[in-house]
C-alpha cells in the first residue's frame, strides 16, 4: 500500500525558534525513524541552491552515479548524475545549508544520542526517465551512514511530473510505503540503515541535495 505525500507534513509543524524546531524534529525522528517537512527551506534559499547546482552542471561537474563501494556503473539500477560537494569549495548557499545541517547534527546527538560525527553530501540530477531502484543507503560492510537528509530543489513541481521518493515503512521494504513529492524546499530525513526507498522516474529534470550524517569510523 502506498500513500501520497504532497503538502502534508508527517510530524509536528515546526514554527518555533530554530533551537526548538530542531529539538522537535529530533524527537519526531527518534520516534518514527523518518520525517517529511514540506517548505522546510524558504523559496529564495532553494532558488540559490538550485542556481549553484545548475552552474555546476553547466561547468560539466556532474558524473554518472555508481552503486556499491566498488563504484560500479549500473544504469539499470541507478541512472542519476551526481556531484560530490567539498565544503571548502562550496558556493555561498551550499555553505549556509551545511551550517544549518551542522546545527541539526548537534541537536540530534543531544536529543537522540546518535553519535553523528560528520556529513557527506552531493547534488543529484535525475534527467527525464532516470530512476534509482529500491535500496538502503547504508552499505552492508560499512555502518557509518546513520541519517539520510534529502532537500529538494525543484521549481513548481506537480504530481504529474512524477519523480516521487517512495519510502518503504515496513522492515522488509515490500509492503507499506509512502510517496513523497520532490517539491522545492521539502526536507526528508530518515534512518539510513532502516528504510528501503527508491526514486521513481520523472517527466522533467529532478534536482536534489542529498546528505548523510556519519558515525565515527
């Protein structure tokens, strides 16, 4: 069974101070293991991140994504383009987003005791028809990825554009799922080793900034 999530918010509406908002978010994540926050980031900040992504694409910085720790190309499984972000080379908007996630990391550690140490992140582009088959973000032989954080950068995204994130809620990743519309400003957080998920094909280019909070090696 699949439920659609567009403008619905799964969890407590966050509208207090930044610190209280992060604490609320951390509690909800600890309780449910995932949270979807539409309009988490203002449109102007989303647009600034989108411009930085598009500038990198124009400069030829994106490469086909790979699967597994052996970095194997497998377009039948995953066909997006990515650019790994180095914080010291990031644009102004991306650096601001990293600072925002750093505050969230500290709150998650304080509230949920997750032991998060650092962040790795990349921009992703799914051209029309591109997809990513059902998978877990945590590698079998490496448990460092603890929390996945996906921020969508798309402008005026509509349900008929496709490209939903399908997040499976049962442990086996086979029965109950939700579909999250990749509308600009939506933030999705979930436990990397628990939730199977996939990216469904879209009818237009689909843009995102995905990060993983990592535990100590």
